[in-house]
C-alpha cells in the first residue's frame, strides 16, 4: 500500500519564502552602495546597462544570502533573531534553497558578463564565492575574526558598481571598499554585544562570546580610527570634493564619540547597552549618508583638490 | 492521512493514489491540495512576471549593445 505523505514540506514553498531567502534588507544596503559606486565613477554608463549591473549585483547578493541560509539552517534554528527564516521554520526544503542560490548566482554572473563587462562579472562571482564559502563555510564557525575578513564580501558592491562603469579598478573604488571593510567590525560587534547570548547558544565564535565584552568594546573603538581615516582619504587625495569632505569629517566625529561611549560602558546587562544599540543604529545611517554623499559630490561636480 | 478511495464511475479516470477527485492531488488531504494549487498559481504568476521583465531587459540590453540607443 502506498504511504501517505506526512508533511507540509512537500507543499511547494511560497514565493515570499524565496524572497526572504535573499535577505532583502541586506540586499537593499548592497544595492545602495553599488549604486553609489556606480554614480561616483568618472565615466558615464547607459541607464539600461547601469540598471542591469545593479540588478545583477542585487541578484548576486540574493544568491549569497540564499546559500548562506542553506548552509546555516542549523545555526539559524538556534537563534531567536533567525529562527523564523524559511528553512529553520520548515517552510522550505534545503534542496530548494541550494538550487535557488546556485541558480541565482550563475544567472547573475552570466548576465553581468554578457550585458555589462567581464571584470564586473568576475568581481561579482568572487564576492558571491567569498561570502558563501570563505565567510559562511570557513570563517564563521571557526574564528572570532570571522566578520573582520568576511566583511570583505560586503565591501565588494561599490567596487563592482565602479567596475561596471569604467571597466577597471583604481584607487577610489579601493577606498570605498576599505571604508565598508573597516566599518563592518564595529557595526557587527556592536550588534553582537547585545546579541551575545543568541550567538553563544548557537555556538558561533563571535568576539563577545570568545573574548568577552570588554575586549570587544576595545576593538570596536580601535577599528573606528582606521575606518575614519579611510573615510576621509578620498577628500584629501582629490577623489571627492568639499561636500564629501565636510560630511565625512562630521560623520566620523559622531562615530568616534559613539564608539568612545561604547568603550567606556562596562555593563554586562543588555538593558544597559544603549550606547551599543545607538552605535549599531548610527553605523547604518553613517554608511547610507557617506555613500550618498560620494555619489552626490560627483554628480554635483564639486571641485576635487589633491592635499596628500 | 491517506484519502480513502472513492468508487469510480464508468468512464472516469482513476488516479494513481486510488481516488477520482480531480481537486485532490495524490495522497494529500483536500486542504493540502488546495494549498498546493494556490501556491502553484502564485508561483506561476510571479515566474511569469519575472520572465516577462527579463525578456524586456534582454531586448533592451541587445538594442543598447548594437548601438541603436547611443
């Protein structure tokens, strides 16, 4: 006798679950920074090709998110923040997530290569590989420095946006890369400070879990200075104008003050972690404003002077 | 749970799972069958929209690449 199919897992997943698999909120930041990299480039690009480049970067980010969730379904099930994602919640089979992620990755790189240029396609392929394999599979579960190196994956979008326009990679896109790369540790560690128990329960060796909150606060403060330096360099090196320079200085002073408040806070109680929560929220705003100003400065044609 | 097979009328097709209700898929319950159909329809609509948008995009890329739109 044929057995009854016992579970809802055989019911096709809702398309909204596939959408959730792409981490839309992360994707929005990726799209934004990529767009800013594209608009900050000195050349112009046809709007259709520019749209295609941004779409491919978004799809590539979605593919990375899907592959990340496929591999981390067991971890996600152990954390409150992620337990309602489609895989740990049982709304989708792992196979579907893997096929979706791989398909999306291949598709985005292929369209980028055919529609835009090979360099941006190669960078996109490498960034997907870096996030899905180097960060997710290799680093995340093995070292407390996971997000320091893994932060490079999130730093690629402006570089790809720039490469889509110019077909090359020069100092300015590398500075944009460096800003996000150095911004990632203070941003994620601020979150990890008040999410420590979640990461600890899941066995993820985030810095607060392994080295403690005091050490994490020290490192947040320490990373803020090279980040601020990288953020101000485009102005002094003549890659951005006065609008960018003034905004970058103001934003970085605010960031350093907030990081100092985190550094001085020695509370172990999550209820007393307002400085950490404030820094985390501000860090997102910081990146949005800084990158919006990179693009605006170039579009408005502010004069660029080399000071260094 | 397995749906008990209904006796088929003359000329009616009997599915592999033994019942003859076209609204029920395989061994799924009526509620699960309804959910599957609903999901299939929604996914088909979304896929259709995506494919249409991609056709438009590929056409536009081609036109740009051959130089018609500057």
